[in-house]
C-alpha cells in the first residue's frame, strides 16, 4: 500500500438515510479525513450530528455546518457527496465541477440521457451539455469512466438491482427481448427517505404489502437506458415491503434458445469475474434479502424452467448500501484510486 | 329483545384511527342508523369514506360531510362521537350538551378533575362547571353514572389498561400504597394517531423499542384520579412497541400482607364478576397482546413472588378497541340501554 | 329468514391456523350448532380449546375430542371440515362420503385432476374414481356444483388469488396465452402452517424476503387446471412476506388486442357481478394486503401499460380466510343453502 | 502497533446465532488466525459454513469440522469459544482447562456461585472446585481478573443489561435496596436461540408482546450475585419483543436520599470513565434499541422523578453482541492483551 495524502470529503444531506450511511462509511475509511457535514437548513446548523443519530455517540463530535462554497474551499474539499433533492443537485453539481470539486450525486438529477426519461423529474433547466459530463456510477458497467469522472450520477437502488440482474444476459445477447422483460421489484421503506408521510407510517406499512407507481416509476428510464432497451420492452413494478432495508427483484425473461443451468451460471460468473461486490449464487440456492443487508453486495441467483427458455433471475441488495451510499463510496474509491472495497468489506 | 327505534349517531374525525374503528363498529350495530360522518377539514368534504379506508369498499357509500350544528339537528343526531383534538372537544362538547345531544368524547378534554393533572393539556378556558357534568367512561367502575351521562369522557388507552389492572387491588385495600406502584406500559403505534411524524416512521419503529414521556405522560393523571392515589405513589412509564395495535402493562405492587394465589385470583374474579369485557386469567397463564387484539376485552393475569408480597399484574387490551373506540361504543350501549356487548362480541 | 334446523359441523385439526379460523367463523354462524372439535393426536384429547387459543377465553368451554367415526355418527355430524395433512384427507374423505357425511377438505388431497399435477403430492393410492366426485371449491367459478357436492376440495390460497385475478381474462379469451402468464405471488407466514420450522422462525423472516419453490410449487397445477392452461404457459413464483397473513399476487399478461381501461374494468365487473366476495377496484387504485386482511374478500385491481397490451393485475386476499377457512365456510353456506355471506361479513 | 504472533481461536456451535456472531467478529480481527469452526453434530461435518450462513459467501471457504480434542491440539488452539448447551460446557470447559486451552463459555454453565441460583440449570455434577476458577466475564466489573482467567463465564444478555444499569448505583451505595429493585426487561427473539419452537414462530411473535418466566428466569441469579443483592430485593421480568435483536431494560429504583440529575449523571460517568463500551446518555435523552443494535455498546440513560428519589434507568444493548458474542470477543481481547475494542468498533 503506497502512502497517499488523505482526501477531504464533504456531505450535504448527512441527516437523511443515505447521507448518514455515507457518513458512517467515511468515518471508517482509512484514506479520507473526517467528512465535513453540511446542512442546507438553517435550523440544523451547529447541531451535533449525534443529535440526529445518537447511535454515533462516542464516535467523535461532529456538527452540521451551514453549506457554503467558501467553506468548501477553505477546507480544501476534494469530493462532494450530494444527498440532496434532485433540484438541488441539478444546480450544485455544475457549480462544484466549475470550482474543481468532484461530485458524487445520490439524487436522480444526472442519471438519465433521454428526454422522455428525464421528463419524470420535470427539470426546467436545459444544461444538457453538462449532463453529458456525468458518468452513470455503476462500477460493474463503467469502472474506467468512473475513475476519470468529474461528476458521478450514483444509480437508483431499484435500477442497480435490475441492471445487475440483467446485464450479463442482455450484453451477451441471449435474451428474446421482443418478448419483454418483467422486473417485479420489492423494496424496504428506507428507500422512501426519512421524511414522514402517510405511506411510511408504521401502521400503514406493518403487516401490509402493496404495488405502487406501476408503469410510472422514475427508475424505469435508468434500466432502459443502461441496457439499451426500448421502453415497451421493460415492465418494472415496484412494491413496498414491511422491512426497513433491502431490495429483492424477481426478473422474468425468455432466452432466445434453450440454455443449460451450467451455461447460464457460467455467463453470470464470467461477466462478474472482476466485480467483487457481485456474488453469483449456484442454483438451486437463491439470494434472500437477509444475505446482503448491511453489506455492499449485490447477490444474484436464478432458476431455469424445465423448458430451458423461461429464466427467473433474483437480484438482491441493501438499498442504502449497494443501492445508494455503499455504491457512492465504491465510486469514490475508483475515482481516487483507492482499493475498491476500502471501508466496504 | 324489545323493539326500539334506532338512534342516530354522528362521528367527527372518522378518518383518524379511532374514528374509523367507531365507524366500523356502528356499521354492524343492530340498534343504530348508519352513522353520519363529519369532517372538520374542508378538503375532506364530500369525499367517499372508502377513499380513506378502501377496506370499506362495498360496505355502502358513505361520504364525509362538513360539520355543522344545523346538519346535526336536521339529521336528528342523538349521540355525537368526538374523535377530535382535545381543544376542539373542549369547545364542542358543552355546545352539544346545550343542544341536547349526548356526547362521547375520545379526547383527553374532559377526563381530569384536578388542576395539576389538567395542566398537561394546557387548557386556557375555565369552564370547570361543565367539566363536573362529564362522567369518566370506564364502565367497569362507573356503569350506572355512564347510563345517565350527558357527556362521557372516554378514558385513555394506557389509563384503561392500568386502572383495570389495579382497581380490584386498590379498592379492596390490599396494597401497600406507600411503597408505590410501578406501571411499565408498552403500546403499539396506532396509539400515536394517524398523523405521520418522525416517531411513527416505519424505519424508526421497526426493530426498535423505546421509553418515552417518562414521569411526564398525560394519562398519569387519569390513573391517579380514578384510583385515588397520590401523585408520588404512581410511576408510569410508556414505551413504544413495534406493532400496530395492542397495549400490555406490567404492573408492580406490594401487598400489605401475604396472600395466596387463590386469594388474589378470587379478588379479581369477584371484582369483575359482572364485567363481560374483563377476562381474568388463571395463573400461571398470562395475557399476551395477541389474545385481545381485535376484541373489546381487557385481559388480566398475575404472578405472585415466592414471598407472597410482591405481585405482578399483566393487563392487556387493544388500544383502538377497549382502549378507545370499543369502549366508546360500550359506553353508548350503556347510555341508550342497549345490550352492553352489542356490536362488540 | 326462514327457520331451519341447525346443522352439526365437525372440524379435524382445529388447533392449526386454518382449523382455528373455521372454528371462529362457525362459532358466530347463525345456522350451525357449536362445532365438534376433533383431534388426531392423543396428547390433545380433552384439552380445553382455549388452551391452544387463549383468545377464545370466555367464548365457551370447548374441548378437543378424539376423532372417531362412531363419535361423528353419535353426534349426527352433517359436515366434516378436514384441516388435516393431505395424506389423512386422502383416506378420510372417501370414508366420510361413504358414511353420508359431506366433506370440506382444506388440504390439497382432492384438488387436482391431472396425473402430472397430482404427482407433486406423491399419492400412492389410486382411488381416482373417488376424485372425480370432488368439486373444486371456488364459488366464483363453480357455485352450482358446490351446492350439490359430496366432497369439496377447498382451493389453495395462492391458487385462489391467481385464478380469480385471471379468470375473467382467460374465460373471455382476451389474453395472448402463448405469450405466457407470470404470477409473482407473495404470502404471509401463516400460509406455511403452525408447525415451527427454520423457515418460520421470527429471526429468519423478520426484515427478510425471499422467493421459494420456484418452478416447483404445488399450487401451480390448480391454476393451470382451473384456467385450462398448458403447463408451459404459467410461470408462478411464490415469495415469503414478513407478515402474518395476506397474499398479494402481481400478475403479468399480454392482451390479444389493445383494450381500454374502461373495457378491462367492465370485463372484470361483469364477470364478478354476482360474486359478493370479489371487489374490483377502479384504476388507478390498487388493492393492498391491509384492505382484505381479516375479511373474506378477494380484491382485484389492474394497471394497463401505455401500449394497451401489457396488463398487470393485482389480486389480494387473506390467505386464512378467502384463501382457506373463509372460503370453506362460504362453500358450506352454498352446500346447505344458507346465505353465502353468513358468518363472513 | 507491536507485531505479535496471531493466536488460534476455535468455536464450537458456530452455526447458532451467537456462534455465528463470534465467527464474524473473529474473521475481521487483526490479531487472530481464521477461527477453527467445530460441530458437535455428525450431520454438519464438512459442510461449508456458507451453507448455514449464505451471507458469508465470498468471505472465504470455511467448513465445519468434527469436534475432537486431538484436532484442537493439532491446530494449536489457544482459545476455545463454547457456544454450546450448558450441559456440554459443564463437561468440556474443565477438560479444555486441563489441556491448557483457555475457554470463553457463552452458556450459563459457569456463571453462578450460589447453590440456590445454580439449581435452575439442574446441574447434577458437583465440580464446584472448578467453578471457582471461572471468572464472570463482565469487563466493566472484572477487567483485571478476566485478563488472567483460564475460563471466562460470559454473562447472560439480560444480566449484562441489568447489572451495567445498576452497578454504579449499588456500588456507590445510593440505593434504598430494602425497597427493592424492579428490572422490567424486553428482548428480541434471537435471545431465544436458533432452534425453531412454538414461541419463536413468526406468526406467534409478530404483532405480539408478552411477559415470560416471571419470578423464574435463569438470569436472575447472575444479577443478584454480581450486585450482592438478596434474592427478595430483585424483581426481574423478561418480555419478548417482536424484533430480531436488542434488549431494553427499564429499571426502577429508589434513592436513599434525594439526588440531583447532575449528581446521578456524574456517578454514572465516573463509574464508566474507563469503559469504552458503555455510553452514558445525558438526560432527557434515553437510549433506544436502534442506537446500540449491531454495536458492542451498552447504552445507559436515566430519568429522575420530581421527588428526586424515584429513579428510572434505561439500559440498552444488542443481545447478540454486548449481550453475548461481542462481549466474548471483548473478553478474549483482555485475556490476550489486545486492544479492548479490536474487531468491535
């Protein structure tokens, strides 16, 4: 291990779920200084961070400081994590880039290329020129480009799960895509964020289960774009699970020609041979939410029908780690030449 | 069964948890007309009730109507259930009484007699004269007075659980009260109401457990007053359980003189001989939350220490039924001469 | 209401989850005598039923009696509910029929017609002649035949959910069946029965979610047979939800020709016009598990893709009621000419 | 950091919950070799450990090996973790000691000194002479003796929580002990172990809550002995929470003389000044289960009544970490001179 100077990270939105996870990961990262924690809300300025997250008691005395570009410069911030609403990221990422600060944006602001997909966020501005400079931060697909990126658009949690479950099949052209792809995805409640709503009230969620945003979810565009599908080829249905964290996606595809179990397994294993955070399961074992919770792994398993054409892929991850903050730190590791698994394993 | 004309109930606040439970009970009550559902919020007027509670689909087409005294008169309302904030109940209950409409108030507005207890609600008005006309609606203690009441102050959920667990012991003067009484009470989240807050967010509640309002909970005064205790004799600690509904109170007392298990059991059995909604368990079986959920029962069990002086009482009920709406309907049954268990068993 | 003599039901397996639910429903049924509760295990004989289910305390003093055909005859049993393993039902149903006792069997013993589907139960006997006398007890499809049935094979919980979500589409021949049907189904844990296993341990289930029996679940044959599909046309994937009760099935189909939302809605509404226990939701509202829990309803909703060819049906029910015991009592009501909703609404 | 030779640990019972946690901690411990995983059951021999715990996939290929003393010697085992039934620990700990292998026993075999407390385990043997050589492994009370111990009796989860909440008060003699101490303790289900039982079935636990083993729990003796109480001075009531992991104990005591909040706080802070795994909360903030889950902390907070005599202490920990496996590794760190927090923070 060569000795490098530690870099200075900053986080905006550390009091939210994904910002908090980034914070915890950075606090145990050997190559970074203690992260600068920034708040957009005046009311939160100066508050000890342990007031938001008492579980950090005794891990140092971090306070939230008011966000300002001057402060970032004064502290020599090298990388800025934006755990902010997409409208804010839309505004701040270009400004950070202009000031020479690399950005890892956890919102949906810079993930989408095509107009019809970006429409779901209702962006009014047109700084598409800048958009082209953002790299979609899925290391398993874009490792080299992430290393050089000014701005990384950290992928959506559902999107990460579905793309990783499908990429080896799509890229190897073994799917009958015209038949369509069904992603029946289920997520824990932390994916909905920390803001209390009728939908996240314990009494509404516990002992319940429901589909939502059917034919209408923002992550659909990410899956379509990253896999080069046509919109009509993907049916993506999110559901709300009565658990705090974890995503399991059950993915239904049809193979162009019959394959054996061993062939499918080899295809996945080869594709992810260099990807330490994807674990491919040998049939008949399938991933379960528990296995990847509190880790940065995406677990992938599959089952093949007796007709050897119908294939079901099960893809699991922790929506707050591989689906958000763990992946963000994984991206940072790539951007700054650290070991990919630093702070993550 | 004598044939009586059906009475007309009305409910303000039917879209909240306890209002909804009152509504469901009244819809299956053989002696009342379909309840008039009233909303205080303009936004809710005219909305089909099944929009708030789709589980009522197909059980009739009830809509929320704007509250007005004229409407109550026009529809000939006999009894008004107030599932409203205590400030609203404080204002409306006297007005209803003046208009000859009997009131069952589910808020804390009229439960407390003594100034130091009423202080926790911060009432600014002084209409204490009216307060004296409200009867504390715990049928097991005040059945005859409830039958004649103009206004029934429906008890708090925690208070019902603790008072019923203690009353036989206190009334029979077997407790060493100067030793103090500890009520360690645990409640499901529906007790906190339907309004989403940081405290009721699924991610904060699931896999969590916590004490709150220690030495400072509003229901303390009810227990003290109903059992004629001194404030310093009661230690009441509420906790938040990661369940939707149900309360279990573990109550610690010391007997003046050693008693046998059989004597304690007889004491409870005798006290509740006429109370169909209290079930006394034979040791060593103790109540569990499951047993009384979705019923109007308060289940009571106990364990006696080898020294026959230390006694633990376990009292369980469904906070939305015996702890709120079921008890409200039980009170209505008493007020209008119906069978006490009508719609409740 | 015409006055009819009450019939005498008996239940074997009342201490299991579905047997207990049948018991509770029969206890509040106006047309039947108190059910005879029978145990196969010697150890359980004579035990008060409230010892298994303390929540029944105070609802009478029922005891489990040892099963014998003599006892059934002595008590004049009219209908026998079998909440027993399928091997037992396989043996006892023919014997009951021979003795003139009508049977409602909650196991999988008599549901399947075709050899390749029955194989999953591994039946060794060959009394197929008798099998032809059993009627598949899904009232929405077979109401008249159930009324006359000697033996009703009460459907599986998953199967009920999927068949009811698909039947209007299949029977009206609007589906492109050669494209295949995907049923992604999720069930609460009570569907796995009361026997404790590694799979039902709280620590393994809470905060977890998993697929199981992929391409290999016993209920697949029921769906295929009832809808007259070919085996290769159905992909059915069960998942285990961290909830006690409830099933939600997300069903993916392709229409032969584009349809409007109104046309699809009309098709469902017409099909279930006479079926009081199916509630069809108007888009965009979709059923959620909460809405049908503790009821005998099957709730059905749908969403249509912009291309008007891809259709998603969401079908929800309580696996212990419409998915088991409620449907069993609904079948009994049809068999004995009672109102279909008696004890169920 | 001085370079020391790594020690060789072995674990019997690694497939259970606490054994698994010890395994995970040792796998990330910088001073120990990969632990030897031993199984008592023939059926488990040779099985890859990831078959029991697929979440370990990719973290190496550990297999369970059959337990034998020869194997321990051949591998040069320095410390043996026993996550075994107490009967087994009772037999094996003396044998290990005789062979010069230090033991950390997670069972209740060696925790108790007094005959009336040891009776609850029903030990038939009388090797009390050996018992005197076992040190009660609560570092906050016995750090120096643990460092030298041959055999460490790792404390019970409930006991750790209650003793740490009470020790500063008892040791400083500020309590009116004759008034009695009430520990109302609530635990997650993993405390009951991995064996599936009727009590741990998801359907019985979810949405439920119950007291158990009232006046009769095995951990009572540990609390009494460690705090030098008389049996009649402690009332300890365990309850089962519908969560996987975590304990919260609400402890009720009376002070000999009135104290201020600041005095109580100082007393706790001083007592635990050197104990990095106890976090004392400043009032009014109280610990919640979430704060210590997945950590080795015991969090302690308190609330003082207006009379400044009644004191409530809330003590929280993760029953699998500070309540079992984390504490076991903390003990190992002390025994072998490693940093106390190694692998734990």
